[in-house]
């Protein structure tokens, strides 16, 4: 009931919706030492508590509760293979779906905070859920888990990993980008979005999956963009003669830009459809992350005398959420407006404008690449204080997952439905030093946590 209050906010209030109901629910929670005796329902309750807290932007509290839910699920055997559950088929199907939901949320929250996940991937042998009578299709959950694993690999392997060599890091990036590309192309047709035309109707499930996918792409490529922004800002303070950025690094920056632009097209569509809740999901985190990227792109691209249309979409979404009483969205709006002022000081966004759910469709919400532009070349090229990817060397350990994915894989569909570089089999070894320094530069320590990395860039803009 408290979560329903969060999702259906009719009038802005100074108090977070549903807090009274949430407090009453916590009072009725059994003591910690008795939770195991209550069974699987306690795992469900802890997961709901974590989700409510995350939606209220209390991520650290949510991280603690989802970690507790994860460990209790393991203690109750929810992570065992279906044949080892020793219960009715319907019960094992439910327990398996619950396990993967908790697993995914744990990795999503730990990744957003830059903290350790609650379970060691190497000790998990559970297969992904299969179709079962009386249950929804597990396809969306399977995709979510796959993206969660890749995101975990990004956070644990690329950020703050001092033991990785330059060559190992670029090989890992190549592997991760290819995995994300394959994931994007394996979406079932019912969830696919065609970004070559303005988005009309997007499903909540499909939107969430694409937002998670694009956020993983951003995490994998944003450090290169941010290091370029750092160098440009320092060059403006102490002019030098900079060397042009290598084409491969520009290509990765374009990929980051495109992922951010498409994320905001989805979010704007959700806002127009009245399916973006004032609180809930990871929409606020995705909006802030994408807007952050677009401001950095505008800072580097001197031809952008005005903010791109996608950044206006970000402001509209943040304004809509903040006007609904979401205080976290209000803070993020102020943060992005501050960064925006560094790049376009003479452009004033109307922060007092009111954006209703039924706003007319923005014809530029999904901008298509202009012929001859860098984005066009990218598309036609052939060449929110951690998740574990399925490495190519360990794919044999996850054959059950591959068999699950095969029936609904759409690898034969044209790249038009996921055309962010038709071929992501990149060779980044020639730029290993530059890419490595982007992730491991002591003058701009990056963590992969959106807000922390934003603060680091703000320090650069504000000067010594």
C-alpha cells in the first residue's frame, strides 16, 4: 500500500507518500532472529522494504535491506536448482523467480552505490527460471539478470581495479560491449523499440530493460568522455596545444552520447504516456546519468551553441518529477542546471514551466542522425554510498541460461532495431594507454557512481 502511494501521487506534499503505512509495516516486521522461521514471505517483505526505500532515494538503507533479503533467500535455499528445492513445482518456480529478483535488485543497488554485492557469483549454480503454468514469462527477468551481471563486471573490473593491466582492461571493455550488443539484439519483438523513428508507445517493461541496458553502456564508456572534458576544462584555464583525440576514443564517446540520447527519448515517452511514476523504478537515476553525459558532450562539441533536444527532454522529466514532490528529483534538477550553466551560460531553461503528463509530443524526442554526422557514421559503421558478466571464457558454465535465451533470441533481426554500431567487435588495443588512464587517473578519480563522478567533474569546472 505504501508503494502504491508512491506510484500514484496526485498532489505534491512535503512528506514522502506512504510513510505512515511504511512505518506501520516496519513495526509488524518480525525480529531479525525469527525471520528465518517465517519462511519465504519474509524475503518478499524485505525486498518490498528495500524497493520502497530505493524509490525514496534512501539507497544505503535499501542496500542493507536487500542484502538481508539475499542472505535469507540463500539460507532458505531459494538459490538452489529447481530439482533440489524439494517442494511442489509451483513453489519451486516461485522461489526461483524470487531469488533472481532479489539477486538483480542487490546488484542494481550495490552498483549504484559502488559497494560490494551480497553474494559471490562463483558460488551460484542456479538456473534462470523457465516457463511455468500460472506464472508470467521469465524473459524480462532473464534479460534483467543478464544486464545486471554485465553491470557488475563493469563496476568490479573497470573501476578502481588496480590489478588489471592496460591490455586486460581494453579486452574486458571489448568483451562487455559485445555482450551488451548481443543482449540488445536478443530482446523479443514484444519488447523491442525502433529508435530510427519517433517513439510512440513504449511498454513499462521494455522501457526499464532498455534503460538498464543503456546505463550499462554509459558506465562502460563515460570515463573516456569525462577525461576528455577534464582535459578541455584545464586547457581553458591554462591554454595548451592539445592533440586531437584518436578516432577510436571519439567513437566510444559517440556510443556514450547515443546511449544517453536514447535513454531520454524513452523517459520522455513514458512521461507523455503518464506511465512514469513520480517515485519509483530507476527512472530518476537514468535521467540524471543521461543528462550528465549530454552536458559533457556539449562542453566538448563547440558546434553546439544550444543544448541538444534530448537535454530539454531531461529537464522536462526532472521538472515533472520535482513538481510532483520528489525532493531527490528537485536536487538532481539543480545539479544538472548547474552543469548546464558551465556549458551554455546564456541559455536559460524555464525551470518554472509546468509540464503536464499530457504534453504534446515532441517531434525531436528521438533525433535521427543527420547524413554525414558523427552519429550517422556511428550507426552505419561495421567496424542511480557491482553485477557479474558472463565472460566469454566461462560461457560453458551458463549453458542453461543460453538454452533459455535461444528460443526467443532475435539475432536474425535487422540491426535497425538495435543499431548502435552494427559491429561491436572492436579492437581497442591501439588506444590501451588512453583508455586505461581514463579509468585510473588520480587527478580525476572515477567510481562509476553517477553523483560522485558528477561531483568530481564539478571540482574541475570550479578550478583549483
